[in-house]
């Protein structure tokens, strides 16, 4: 368990803030903070898969999923205008 995993509590907080319409700034802040532990979990997962799949496939997985958080943020920012 890593200390940053404490921030995982912001995942449901971000969902709740959107549903309960807390406003743009609190919703953004909760979701922005929630990305930190989720990115760490995603990175650890791809590294664990890389151990089992070999160096070439593992590198492809890291390159593909390593930028997933940035792509999600970018697509949502473009959609929002």
C-alpha cells in the first residue's frame, strides 16, 4: 500500500460532486486529485503484465496505457470546449 493510495477516496467524491452539482471547481478538484492514485494503479498493473508477457509486449503495454490518463483528460477537455 502506497501513501498516495489514500487519495483514492476522491474517486467517489468526484462522482458525488458531479451528481450533486457542487459546481465546476470542486468537481474538477476532486477528479483531478482522484487521477493521481488511479494513474499509479494503472502503472503498477502494466508493469505486472509486462513481467508476464515479456519485454517487447510489456513495453508496448507501458507505452499504450502509460498515456491513458493524459488522453482521457485531453478528450474531456476538448469535449468541454
